[in-house]
C-alpha cells in the first residue's frame, strides 16, 4: 500500500443491509463503497448485535482477544464481511454486552461507550491503523473522547446526522473507562453531553446538508449547542447525503408490483392500485394518493397534520402512512384508521418492503418537517416519480424545488416555508389541483426522476475533507 494512501475507519451503530434502524444505516452502507472506488483504503466497523448474528451466521471470525476495562477482562471477538457489491471490509465487534436484541435501553449508553473504546483501540483489534476515524452521531462520538484520553495519533471527522439527539451519559458510566470530570468540557447534573464533547474534540465536523449546517448555528435549531458550533464554525462543513441508486431504483426493485422507468411511467399506476388494495383504500387511479414514511414525532410535522386533519379529509385525496413512534401519534392515527377508512390508512410498523411499495404507488410524498437534517425519503420518492411535498428546511430545502406555476422546467415537487398548519393545508390543496393538470404533472415527475443525488458528488467532497487532514 502506498505510504500516502488515505486509511479511513468509518464507524457507526448501524449499517445497511446488516442492521438498519434509520437513514444513518443507508449512509454507512453506501458512502464507503464510493470512497473505495476513489482510491481510499476504507473499512467499516459496527457492533455485532444479536440480530446480525442470527441474520448472517456465516460471518468469519477474524480475531479474539481480551481487553481490560475497569478491572474486568473482556473477551472481544472480531468478525469480518464485505459491504455488498464492493471490496470494502466491514468489521463486527462482538462482546457479551452486545448479545441483546435491544439496541436502545437503559444499558445502551454503556454499550455505545464500550464499542467506541474498542474502536479507539482499533490497532489492537485489526493490526491496522487508520489515519482518520469517521464518527457518526453521538453513539460513536465517544471515540473522540477516548482518542484524546489515550493520546492516539489519529484524526477524527464527526458527522452530525441529527443534533437533537445528544446522548447524555452519566459520569459514573464513563468512570468505568478511567474518565473523570477533567476529561470533559462540561458535566451537568452528573451527566456528559456526548454530542457536545464530540463537536469540541473532533478535528473536523460535518453535517448532512449545507442548509442544516447553517441552521444549527442558530438558537432555533442549535439544541443549546449553537454557541459551541459557532466556535468551531471554520471546521464545520455541510455535505449533502446521497442515495444509492443500485438499492433504490424502480427499474430493479423486486418489492414492487410492477417495475418501471421514465419511459414506462404509466406502469406506476399498477403500483398505485396495489398500494390502495394493501391499504384498504378505494380503488381509484384518478384520485391523488399521498404517501408518508416517517418516525411519528412532532419533528416530522404530525402536529401540523393533527391541526388540519378534518379539513384535509374534506379534500379529494388519499393518504397512506407507514411508521412507529410516539404513542400519542400512534393513537391519533389508529383513530383515523377507523374514522377515515377507505381514504386513509396508517400502517403502524416498520416494514422495508411496504416502504418501497409506498414510494412506487404514491403520487406525492409528504415530508412537512419542523427540521430535517437531510432526509432520504424525498430522494427515494423522486427516483420513484412520487413528487415530494416538503417544508423548506435543512436537506429538504437543498433538494426540492417547489412548483410555483412559473418554474415548470426546474421544479421537482412542492414546498412551503413557514412551519404553520395553514401553509401545509394550502400546499396540499394546490398540489391536488396540479395533479389533475396531467401534462404539467408528467413534466414534474420526469424532472424528479432525472434529478441526480447519487453519492458521487458528495463522496468527492468527503475525499477532499479527508485530504485536508493530512
């Protein structure tokens, strides 16, 4: 290997297809493959969860060793695989504490800290030393703390996927790793804000869209960390997430009723009918069908939907929602299932196959978010010819050009600016009107499907970022 070749360890708590909890898993499963093609020696490492052990029993054990933590000799097993369709190695770190089906529970802080400690000791685990470790969100933000504590000659890049989840961890948990109050910038009520520490201790910071990088510098979006981010402003970059079109592509998708392309867009109607049947909706290809795939939370705009749902249900449209989340909204949507049967269906679960059927069958894709660091749903929806209807914030603002009636050549969806229920209502009503303008609708669909948000451009930006740390 050339001496000056970039060596990168990319770490997170999830990676598609091995284990995916959210959009972060798609990023970790896609971006390293493009970077490897650009000549980077990049490897991925995630925890070896019970669910992975069951799903991929043939993974090869690469190494076993013992590490002493707080007087306890812990057996660590390292398994190895490859990211599908690539030569990128992925390591799975196994330990008795990871033998659980519960990813987030009362012990998750300790598990993520333990995993991060193993990652910081990567040379012991892999007999390979990266020049840079790329961390993703607070779950692996602990790595930057351990690198400083152990005085390791490794640079770090920390990507913020969602600033709102800061990973407060009790100091007594961190003390098990020999860390004291002196190792942190701040300890409040006996806990450490891991997001804050990673922002302060990492060499460079990125987030997942240019607009979100600007937004988090303000009190409105800064989650009480805007002052810290302002101090690191010169080291902060906003790089838009991309989409793996080998994974999300209606011409290849085996989960949908009928595959289609720009040239066979009429087949999308077959998927619409299939989605209506699955969801118990009235079969009508001439009524606009909206889809929404989301965590059920205020952040995603469900408070706006709740305010105007009665007015919305007087419009001539249908809505299918897929997701789980806050019990308040699960109960709200369950009541709507009964009240608006035939026009509305909430599938209160996570189902990757059904998600693809929604992308393929919906005419419009709803994302009225309060804030959205990047969002992958709108990128997938565009590829499937489902026009996004979004609130212009974060990555939604960077990717969706709302149709105004005068920008038919550039528009690829619908958008509104103010986070207000009446603004959402007016935009939905306007999109329904445009749906019946078949010529304009087809142009907008083609614009959306032709949009290129592949990882190629973003990977080039990450490469330049890594090179700047040499």
